[in-house]
């Protein structure tokens, strides 16, 4: 089912999770456990990432297939097209269509870390160019990524919005946002989008705090501000108390999510990092409070 049809038919917000292909046996075991527990929450959809330069292409395909065929879940398949030739792009999307995928998230993707990687001379440099290539060729529900604090590589907030509007003009039907720790970033972003004439569904991303090292690493990679509220809250916790940090992360994400839901967002997209404990705690809390 196309996600746009889900949002049109629903009065309450959707709940969705992001997963990524495992790269090691240990990670595969953790992912299997997470899938079992997260699928039991009956999300409206899940998303599956696609590695830089197609580096997880087969793993992404297998995970999409498993989620659709074994778990009966609606899936957004990411497509990160950096450096890929047009024929590779169509091959991947054709393969996803053959699996019954109706929803694709079109992103530029990062440059692979492999020093031997060479972008194809006909590859696309921006997600807007990818969208312009994919949209005329496929009747899929296509979405793009949004960055409430602006993309880390953006020259300016205005330029970031300019590119987002171009992606929408070229056929994007929904926006899934990067996570943030202060909802005001999202509310301001939403206002800028609407002022720019962007009226498609915009879904905020939520990232529970899993551990301090991961929090700082991911925030640095994607430009998410770690707020003073978070720093102060973590500093007040017993040192090296993983359980206390987990509880703090769930509480913070629950308050953040409640405010977003009360503001009328179409849904919440939770970045699970292939873990289930915090997401289970968060979703169950929101359901107990009658918000989902």
C-alpha cells in the first residue's frame, strides 16, 4: 500500500521504524531479535537503508524481502544513488518492484569510504537529480529526506530549502526527517516548508538515546544538536549506569513524541539502530497514554 494512502485514510498518527542490513553474524542475531520484537508492535511501515554506493544492495534486498514476506510489513526501501550508473538505478528499483515494494525513499547517499570507489560518469550528484530520473519511469510512492537543522553539507538554510522544494517539484510525495532533540527545530522547519509551498506529509524522526558514545557520534555525523537539557539530564545520572541512561532516553523521547503528536504530525519515524528495547518502551508508553 502506498504511504500516502495510509495517511489519507488515518486520523491518528502512524508509527514506523528504520532498520538496516546486518554486516556481521553478531549484528545479524541482534537484528533478528529486534525484528521479532518490533514486528509485534504492528508498525504501519518500516524502512530499510541502502548503503553508500550500493554497498549493502543485496543485504538491503534480503531484509526488505524478509520484512514483507515473512512479517507482512509495509516497507519503504531506501535508495541511495550516489555514484551509481543509470542502469544500476533501474536494476535496483526494478528488483524492489518485483518484491512488491510500492514505497521508495530517494536520497543522495554518502560517498563510499572505499578509496577504490569511482563514481560512474553518468551518476547523479543530488537527490533532486535522482528524483528527476526516477519519477518519470516509475509509478511508485516516492519520498525524500528532510533536515530540520539543515543538511550538514548545505551551504545555508535557504539553499537547503531550495533543494527540498526542487525534490518536491520533481515528484516527492512525502518527507521523512532526520532526528532532532529539540522539537522547535522541527516546528520551525515545518513552518519554512509550508511557507515555501511544500504541502506534502512531513514525518519527524525520533532517535532514542542508546548510549552516550553513539549519541555523540551520530549527532556529529548528521548535524543534530545535543541540547543543554540532554547534557544536564545525563550528567545527573549515576555514572556508567546503562539502565538509568536507557530509562532517561525513553522518558525524553516519550515527552518529545507526545508534544509532536499533540501538534498534529502525521506520524513518528523511530531510528531503532537495529535495537528494540528503547523503541518497545517508547511505543508502549505512548500507547498507554492514548497517543497512538
